[in-house]
């Protein structure tokens, strides 16, 4: 399964938007993609020169096609996995629980072209400057790679696969945002001479989803991707790492111990993330497909939100299922697709709501607010969830507040101290029907459905 297979599937299904007009990767492309948020958009001619080019930036020589928004709706993941949108959560949960080791292949499309001459001393027309890397907003410090999946090896836990946004600072250097305490960070701290890394750009949705997951240490995320769709791997050219053979681009290099300012940059919460001192990555070799397609995702938009939030739904589901009967979980877009969840349960005892709140927080460490509802509430409809809070919840009885908890580094209202874990308050609302109450009094009464058009005068229409 490759990104190209997805493009073809999306085209056939009528989801794909194709733009043939020339578009500039500096600010313009992101604006167009933002206006089409929720659709996969293939830009065919991203050839315009960068208006304020660093001397090495020669966009137009390398990739000219850019795909944005591949993962911007649940239907697209379902399409890729060959299941209905309702079956997506069990499919993810199953892949997470039963990873399948990927097959190794001798040669991969991602290595059709090998460019090891990324040293600017050899030529200016090489390296990262050839890629149509987007500048999204005037406030971006530099162009950023946003859909890069970094593969590293930890000496104790093996392969780790995760997203790291990469700020481009030269033809062979990027500064990576590496969240402290996670897989890449812990491996990098152990590697005194720098950590070999392979960054894949232009990936299938299963690879993107797997990179967003945080399975237990030692579980191979590429095995999770492979359990969703076959994901063969190929050996890298200059580092001892294996990458999905179908990727569009692979940047091979090292995460050095040199630090540089990273940011400012827009993050998931649609607010500006802080500037931090972060590791510099040196790129030694770029391999890519002939006619490679560059992939980007818009920070703060639907694809970013779904990729962050959706993989947490199965982990919350698993945690809540240990304490009561969990029906469904949704991480809601209004809560930045990271900080808020709604969980539906089948209540079988007085404490199930409270237990579900505690378990949900355990299942997703960055969760800040959670609402527990009965299984007659449609989780995907915020009006129904609010209705459950309005009619089934009493704050002095059903509210759980936890002070001074470890929280998300993304929440601007939390307490952030450099070098320390963010602290936050958490809140759980048990909006399930009170145990022992007469359920009939809490159920929504519905009018019987009729076709109102039958009651209209001839010639009258309901169309506006
Ligand atoms: C679109 C997207 C962008 C992300 N950007 C970053 C990032 O810049 N830095 C980072 O450390 N984590 C980032 N993450 C989060 C990690 O990929 C994710 O938490 C991963 O599961 C961490 O895995 P690990 O705990 O196994 O290292 C991003 C996730 C997504 C979905």
C-alpha cells in the first residue's frame, strides 16, 4: 500500500481535489489547502520560485506535485483499510494488539533515485532546497516538513517510528521538534555520537497512523502499519535502518547533539507553540521515487487533528473496557482532537461513570476533559452530548476534578516550566443516568416521523 494507491482510491471515490494551476509553496499552497480542509488535495504544479529564497532553495528542480489532506477525514482511513467508518476503531485496536512483522524486500520504489550529493559545496541545486517544503503562515520561522515520519532504533527497545516536525535551516540541515521523554528523545539521549535517523515523506495512511501511536515500548509501529495494510520495508543506503519501500522520499542522516532555536510554529491547538532549543538533524543522503510526490499536512487542521486524536481512541477504549462495558470513544475536534474525549458506556453499576473517567485519563495521558455518556447518545453529535450533560449531570454529584496533574505540552493554559513535565487540572463529567433512577424519565421522547411534503399545498416547496 502506497500513497499513490491512496491517491488513486480517493480519485475513484470522488474525494480527490486536483489543482493544475501553478501554486507557490511559500504561503499560497497552505492557504488553498486550508480552504479545502477535509479533502485530499493534489497540487500538480508547485513550481513557482520561493519569493524570499535562501541561496540553496531552488524549488522547481525536484518534486513538483504536493499532496495535502490525505488523512483529513475518517472515511479516507476506512477506505484505505477496506472497512466502514464504524469499523475503524476496532481495526486500529486490532492492529495495535496484533502487529505483524513487515516483509523485507531487496529494492524499493523509494530508492529509484539516490542523491547522496547533498553537500552544498558540490552544487546549489541539490538537497532539501529541491523539495517544495511549505511555509504555512507569515509567522513560520522557516519552511517546515510536517508529514515526515522519523524512524530510529533504540538500543534497548528497537525500532521507534514517530512524527517530528522539521524546520529547514539549510540544504542538508533541519531542526527537529522532539518531545521530551518519548521514544525518539530517550534513544537520542543514549546515542553519544548522534542518532541515525531515516525520515520518510510521502507515506500510506497506515504508516501515518502507526507513527502517531504510542504502543508499549518494544512494539514495532511498522508492524502495526503492516497489520493494517502490507507495508514492505527496504534497507537504507547510508544508515542501518529499514524504511517503508513505497515511501516517496527518504532523508537519511543523524540527529546530532547540536541544538538550535525551533519555532515559532503553529501547533495542533491552532495557537503558536513556543520557541525551544531543539536538536539539529544532518541529512547525508536523500533517496526518492522518480517523479516523487511531496506530502504535507497543515498544522492545526483536520488531518493533523485526526492523526493526533484517532490513535488515542483505541487506547482509551482498552483502558475503559477494563473497568466497565465501553461502547465507543471519540476524541472531539472542538477539544483540539487531543484534550477532550467523549466515552459511551453501558452502565452496570453505580460507580461505572466515575471509573470510566479515571480509566480514560489513564488511557490517554494528555487528556484534560472527558464526558461519559450512556450508549443511547451519539458521541459524534456535540449537541447530543451537551443534551446529556444538560439532562443527566449534576455538578455537585457527578463532577470529578483532579488538580495539578501531568498534562499536555500543547495546552497554552497549562503550567509550563522548561525541562519539566507540563502540569494541568483535569475534569471528568459523568453524564450518565443516575444508577437506580427510572430510565424512562431520562430518555429522549421522539415524534413519529412523517413526510411533511405530503401536507404542503400544491406548488409549495421546502427547498430554500
Ligand atoms: C501530525 C503529527 C505531528 C506530530 N509532531 C510531533 C513533533 O513535532 N514532535 C514530537 O515529538 N512528536 C510529534 N507528534 C507526536 C508523535 O508522533 C507521537 O506522539 C508518537 O506517538 C510518539 O511516539 P513514541 O512515544 O513512541 O515516541 C506528532 C504527531 C502527529 C500525528
